[in-house]
């Protein structure tokens, strides 16, 4: 008797879960339909928004160049300078220390951040653009921070020539990545128009993301630059998806093809953004946090550059 009762209960629960699943699917479908309806209705306005984003990014880069002589703010790993690590349990306010050091060394660009291991603060890292400050900086720290000795301080020096050389090589790598991406795209789709659309989409994704990073006054690290190479990969995935549905699949209604591509593309982007954002929140490593932040921003911008910029160019071919 109990067996039959449990069997009936399990069937009822299964029926309820199926009903709930159907409701969730209908709800998600309704949300997606509203998004696509808004997208197709306001497509021309969205193109203006993309142009505006590009103009704002250009403005941010130009303003930074006027202030610093460089389009992008770079840390000592790219410009050269000192990196001083202090291992201490003492509570130190990074902002106050940075202000004090900036007053003490007015000709240098100073940046201070905490050193964290497994979520716990283990000290601070000081970055100084001037390699000549090494001895004076160490002496100042020993004098003004209680409880630290020579053994608690480690100093790394990055030459400006080496930093500039690395920065140049990374941009060469980005250039060749674009060329290789274009060749693969051209081979697969046999269309210069589709290749041009994919390259423009990837370029705008990187360009606008770089503008946002600069506007937020985030100093780019060597790891941060590597994340832009990853953005090219994400952008090309979306471009392949869009071009396949719009060029390879010969549909009478182009919008229907775009809508089908969106189902997969939006899911990919949402999963990527969620994963990177969670990593950004729970990662304590400074370099990894910057990589994750750039990827989150880049993936969000990719939604505009791919689904507005890329699609707009391909529509002209049609």
C-alpha cells in the first residue's frame, strides 16, 4: 500500500515539475521575444547608439593622450619603473599612503594596492614610474611604516626599454591575430563583405573596451593586454554564428535567421559574462581581476558591435 502511495506521489511531483518547467520555458520565450521585437523595431536607433559609444571611446583616448602623452594608461610592467612589495600584517590605507608618496615624490607616478593571499591581506604593492626612487622610497617606507624591516621589502625594477618593447610586441601579436582571423573567415565564407564585417566588429569591440578602461582610469597590465587577444576569440565566435545564419542558411526572411542566431549567441554571451563576473568577484589576484574585468566589459560591448555593427554591414550585402 505504501509503495503505491509513494508511486502516486512521485508521479504527482513529476507532473508538477513538468508544469513548472513548461511555465519557465514560456516565460523565457516571452522575454526573448520582447528583446527581439525591441531589437528589430529600434535597429536604426541602436546603430546610432553604437556610433555614440565609438565617439565617446575615441574622446576618452584622446583626452588621456593630451594629459599623459599616451592613449592608454599603463602600469610599470609596460612603462618601466619600480614595483615594491611590503609583507606586513600592519593595517595600511592604500589611498592615504599613495597620497603621502605622491607628495614626497612629486615627479613620479605612484600607485598603491593591497597584496592579498587566499582572501587575506598580506601586505601592499607600490608601483613607481621612476626607477631612480628606489633607495629613497625604501628609506621612506622603513621610516614611516611601523614594524617593517629590510627583509619585509622586496624591490623589482622594470626598464622602460623592456616595457615599451613588450607593449610593442603585444600590439604586433594583436595585428597578426586580426590577419589570421580574417584569412580563416575568408576561407570559410568566401566573402570579403563578411570578413570585413567580422574584422570591424572585433576592432570596435577592442577599441570601445579600451576606451572604457581608459575612462575608468584603470592602468593596463601585461595580463590585461592578453585579455584583448581573448576578446578577439569571443568576437569571432559570434561573427561566425551571425554570418552562418545570414549567408550560409538561405532564408527568405533574414530577420528569422538573425533571431535563430540570437538564441545561441545570447546564451553564449550570458554564460561568458556570468562566469567572468563571478571570477572577478571571488578572485583576489590583481592581474586576474583586471583580466576578468576587461572580459566582462568586452563581452557586453560585443553584444552591440556584433548584433548591431556586424548585422548592419551584412544587411547591406543582402
